[in-house]
């Protein structure tokens, strides 16, 4: 099936044809999009490729940082992530609110990475 979709997408690209909407991905990085009881923000993330991509980047960055931090700082980062998640959930179906939440969180995670103490 995946090969058929790829061939169809390639043919559409080469021929300049409009391609029908492809099925959404089965999961974002931090949750399963096939879950029956998705929250409003999760549904929007699953259905919006750029938000899904932002989720992948955010959770990957978060996981890398978590592995690099000492135990106390790791707990602080997890607490900040929980607080951020509540903020994202409050966006409900508002795409721009979710987009802004990801931009803000990615900026915070990037700053945390830049401020890591590195051995000399």
C-alpha cells in the first residue's frame, strides 16, 4: 500500500496533478493518533502536518535534553514540560495557539541546550 501511495504521489508531482488528501499519520511523536479518545489539541496535531512535525521536533529535543541533564535538572525539565502540555491542551482546536505553544517550547528547549554545562 505504501508503494502505491508513493508511486501515486510521484506521478502527481511529475504530472502536476492535485493529489487527494492522504491518510493522517498513525502517530505523532508524543501520542498515538489512532487512539479513540484524543483530546481536541491532539486531533488538530494529528491532522495538521506542520504541527505533527513540531511535535516530533519538540519531543526529540526534550528526550535528548533529558538524557543530558543531571537528575535534579531533569526533574525540573519534566515539570516544565508538564506545565507546557497543560498550556497546549488549553488551546483546544486553535491551530495558531498550538503553533505558538510549540514555537515557545522549542525556543525554551533550545535555550536549555545552549546553557548546558559542558566539560572543558
